[in-house]
């Protein structure tokens, strides 16, 4: 994978395109990106704030305790019910 634009390295070759489309793609690729547009794109991208991923165990301690107690009660009820069945 290309690290700059995250495009796969095995993208189809230009010779698979029809002649007019291939020439249009080559023409667009040959032109440099205007500096103002590049700066604007970089500024907008750098302004995006990505929230760190949250996992369920990163909850507040009081919520973790409640989850643990609920799980313990659930296990106890399941064991009690299974003991009554057998």
C-alpha cells in the first residue's frame, strides 16, 4: 500500500483504460497541484480532531464496579438455576 495516498500498489494499469480516458488521466496527473489548494487541504485535514478509541474497560471505576456486580449476580443466578435443574 502506498503510504502517501493509501492507494493499493496493485491498482490497474493505465493501459487498461480506453484511449481518450487514459489520455485524460495522464493529462491530469501531469499537472502540478496548485499550492493554494494543497495548503487549504492540509489545513483542513490538520483541523480534524480524531477522538482516541474507547474500550469498555476504560469506563469510570464506578461503572466498572456495577458491571462486575451485575456479571457476578448473573453467574450466581445461572449456577443456581442449573443446580435446580440437575
